[in-house]
């Protein structure tokens, strides 16, 4: 990697204050190694994407979650409630698997004392779909909050809501979706069915929705070349080709995989800037 590229990466870390974050040394070193394994055009694209990248540490993620509950959710939404049921976003077939929504449930246990406007109501955690099947019902002052860290293509939140609505006692007006970040695809789905959602960050396809012809085709071809370093094309351009650029306390697989997946160059294995395990 030439000095100009190094200086540009260092400037990105400075401007985004990434040098202040925990583990920034590891992320910076992995970025340097990755850039060193790319040609000039590939380096330029990766740096352009890095400039638009969102990185939240675990502490920052907790803060965003508290902000959603204390600020983004309108006061009139909670004043007349007596109970909030917390349920993780997941597909019915994944019910026995620990998903990111379960992680949000655990985080909420730690930050719930900081929910200043909720002292008057009860929180109840439910983690199984059968607990919300008939004869389960909701009173007028009860709501279900569906929780996840990141909504990507919208497939999972769609599966969750459709499963819940099989119970005629659960209606869309009593469902809320809470997530720190959502991809525009998921937002489009939620708006299309009229469910209320609260999120801090909305992401988009960071090549397809950012560039126009002929630059779009050029950037797409460059990313395909970069992805040849990956051992698998399973998550090419991110899960569902989401083209995401975000790391929360864990990087969603909707993010371009070169940022989170191990890769190989000249039979040497390397760690990505934001490794996902």
C-alpha cells in the first residue's frame, strides 16, 4: 500500500473518529492489509465505501437503543400502555436458533433501567411463537414490540409478522418494530403493510443506489473482482445483495462480505476489517 492510500485511510479514521473506538487498532491493521492486497482501482472503491461506512461499537449500540425508547418512540405511544411484550424478530423455522433479536432482548435487560418513561408499565419477554397463538390475546393497552439489531432484506420481519397475524387476536395496530438499523428494503415492506416501526439508521444499496451509469457498471465490476479473494460467493454483495455498509456490535451479513469475511491472497489467509463470527 502506497503512502497516499495509507494517508487517505488514516484520514477516514480521523474524520469518523474511529481512532476513539475500542479495538480500532485491529480494524485499522486489517484495513491496511486488505488495501495492500488490492490494486489501485480496487483500493479507491474500498476507500469510497469506507467513507460511507457506519461502525457502532457495543456501547454506542446500547446508547442508540436507549435513545429509540426514550426519544424516538412518541410519548403518546406509551402513556396509556400497561404492558409491552418483547419478542425477537425471527423466522418460524429458526425458532430453536439464537438470532440477533434474542441478543437485543439480553441487551435490553441491562439498559431497561434507563427507560425513563416506562416505569408505569410491565415488560414481558416471550421467545416462542406458540406462546402467542390462540387463545393468546392483547388488551387495548398492551403492545408487542418486535426486536432486532438490523433488518436487511425484510424477509425475516415479514415472516415474523405473518406468523403472528395467524392469531386473529393480534392485529397490526398492536405491533411495533424496534431496531437500531434497517435497510431500505425492510423499511419499504413495513411501510407497505402499515406497521409502525422505529429505527435510528436507514441504509441502502451502497453501489446500486449510489452510482449512475456508466460509473455504476464500473464500480460493480470492480467489487466483483475484489470478491474473488473470498472463498465463497454465498454472500456476494451482502446477503440478498443488500450492498450494506454497517457494523453494529456485530456485522450483519447484509454488509459487503469483503468487510467481514476472511479472504485469501497468494495462499495466505487474512482477517477482514470487521470480522464476523
